[in-house]
C-alpha cells in the first residue's frame, strides 16, 4: 500500500509506484470521483477525446436522409 502526505497548501505527491501503474507523466491530469460509501477513486485522465476518432464504425444499410429543414426544432 502506498501513502502520501498532504502539504499545508493541499498538495500531495503521487507515489512513484502508483504513477507507474497509472502510466502518469508530468503534466497529465487525474480525476477524483467520490463514491457514496465515502471511498474516493483516482483515475488517470490520459486519453483525449480526439483519440476516440474512428472507434465507431459508420452505419451501413438502412440509412435515410433527413433534410436540414426537418432538423430545425421549434421553427415553422
């Protein structure tokens, strides 16, 4: 189990073994999520949304075209 001490400014140093396990490098962000049972989960925020490009396959087959006018909500 790894341990860290918080400074008077609220800062901590993430232990080296945890940084390695999460693949963290200097300047990368981490996300803290507080669960209902009081547990806090720390996750590395290492993926950019741009990395997800191309992950989903385009739809094939039953595609119907929609006119731009039909996309406008609330306009007559």
